[in-house]
């Protein structure tokens, strides 16, 4: 079958008549693969596929005859065809087997909206009563009020949850052309139509924890939001309220989950970042409510971010509040006093820890010292008590090396009396090979330590009020499951 010659059109409704023609089946298979090769999720295909199998009776034969596509030199064709094979297996009554079929593909494509969207659909077949799988009346506000500025791309959400870039702000004439680019409008349209086709549905904490508001609830927030929802606006007259600055990867550590070696921007990069800040960032922040510094490195290690924090004074930006993300190693009392613009203006201080013991912390936060970390955590807790920061959160990236320490990390959070502690799956930012990521991803069913991981997730400390379990929510056993396992059910 010549995929490249197939037309790239797709009807949302399956054929009305039964077709036995093998040629028609071949054409339909080509169309389906062609559409899936755009790499985004296609819930309309997953929903209509049972009808295609029922109406085009030769389609299974065409799929069987084209198994060679699994060895196609084009990775996206291999993935697209494997997705259809998995859907066929699910329709034949084995959605769990279909998920197992996708295990290796899912690991190798952990950030693919197409693959993770199919995994999400197959999971919905196994738990049809779970409301998180119905996105038809849900509305994600983030692409309508948030922008994440990376070094070479710009996103309307965390890049691991929404990978489609809306443009390169460093190369743009102004921030507005990126904020309302064609890709930005495509993303917003996918929220309006309920497909969320550009989103990584298995990674997004809001989807996984069923925390997306309804359309009606968003419309009730304000006249502006009502217009966005009811008029299905994709081009916005006002700029972002929340700006996440993640373009400088400079960091004092080299954590394996993030990078292979320590990185510091050179003079050429710093000059480029300075131009970006002057041309786009500072003007964009005039009307913003919060600025997030930073998800790419450490704000106190970056010369550019240090200069920026000094510029964002309360006099010039009176309505602006900070969200600070740091590894904590440089957050000393002395450093804090260097940045009076931060004082009493930090909405949320977030410190990543990834461990609750010295050996694991120094393994996963390469270059860190546990004793310094503990001292600085105590100082951060003091900032919270004194009201200099409104919230103080710990962030914990779950992986094979540290899942057993999750409950003890909650004990640490309780001792510090933090606002909350967030646990989330490790993401492959290109740091790992597919095989290395599989070895890290203990939350996957195929991992040799997965049963031990599930046992760790039974610890009652992980269900405490200050714990946000994020995209690991499905691994927390329900109350009835705990009672049954303990012999009380």
C-alpha cells in the first residue's frame, strides 16, 4: 500500500453501507494512516473505528496484509499503524491486551499526543464510568491565559503536556504575533471542540485528576470568559495573565532527569536573552498577573533571570506576582536579600527535591549537597511563616530510584509545614533513550519493580491533605480496594 498517494481527507461518520471490496478497505486504511501521521490525537477516529470495522468488512484483511508497515522506515507510519492494530484488538474485546501491545510504543513516545491519546481512549474503555475520560464539556483555561517562553519555542502550557509550539518569541517582532499565531488558534480550537488533540492526556495532571472545570463554570467567571466560551474565540484581544519564563537553561546542578551535563549560557546567548527580555518579555509582563521563573534551570544561577528579577520592581509592575521554581541550593538568606523585588511578592515558592535521603538526593540532584538543602528548606519555611511568600511547595519527580522515599518526603513536608507537595511522573525531555526511560518509568505496567511501586502507593501518607499526587492518581488505591486487600472487605 502506498501511503503517500492516499488522499488526506477524513469523514467523521463511518460509511452507511457494508463494503466487501478489498480495494475500498485498502483505500480506507491508507486514509486513516495518512490522518494519524500528523502526530496529534484523533478521538473521532477512535470513536468511529468500530463502525469502520463493521461497515468495511475487508478492513481487517487489509490490515493483516499490510503488517510490513510495522517495519516502515518512517517512524510515524509505524506508530500510526500500530495504533490501528491496538484499536482493532480493543474492539475485538481486549482493551487491556491492546494497552499491553502499546507498552513499548508508549514508552518510546511518552510525549506523543497521538500515542498517549490512544492510551487514554483504551483506558476509558476499561473504566467507562470514570468522569475524567469525558472531555466533551470540560474547558482548559491555560491556553487562553498562559504562555511558556522557551529558548527556541513558545507554548501555551507545560511543553511536556502540550508539545505544539506556537512560535519562537526570540525571532518574532513582538509577543502578540506568537500569542495569536496559527498554532495558538489550533490549540484553542481543540479545547472548544473537546478533542484536546494536541494535549498529552496521560501526563496532564488536570485531566488525570479530573480537575478541568465545565464550560458553564468558566463562562460564569467573567464577561470576558463568557465571550471566550460562547463565541469560541481562538484569537484573543488581551495578553496572557501568567507568563512562564523557561528560555535560559543555566543551572548550578545537572539532574539526570533534566540534562546530561551542567549548562551555563555563554555571552552570545545572554545577549540574545537580553534582547528577548527588552523587546518582548518586559512589555508582555506589564499587563500580566504572575511570572513563573523558571522551569528550565535555576533563577538564582542565571545572570539573565537575576537581572530580570531586579528590573521587575513593585513601582513599575505593581500588579505582578512571582512564582519561583528553584532546586533550593542557592536559596540562602544572603541571596534572598539581594532581590528586594521578590519580598512579599512571591505567590508561590516551589523547590524540587526528588528524595528524602542524602544518597538519593545527591544521586538525582547531581551536584547538590543534602545538608545545604535541609538548611535552605528551613529558611524557605521561615519565609512562609513570616509571610514573605504566600505559598511554599515541594516538587518531587517520581522515578525508579526514588519511589520508595515518597512517603518519607511527605514527612519532610509535614515537618516544614509546607503548603503542599506535588508528585509527578518523570518526563523524557530527550535526556534518555527509550530503553533508559523504560528503566526509569516505574509507573509503567511492564517495569520489573511496578508491583513494588504499587505497594509504595498504598502508604496512607500519600493520601494526606497537603499531597498533590498529580498524574499518578490512578495508582492510589481506593478505600474499598484497601479494605479488600487488608481482609476487611
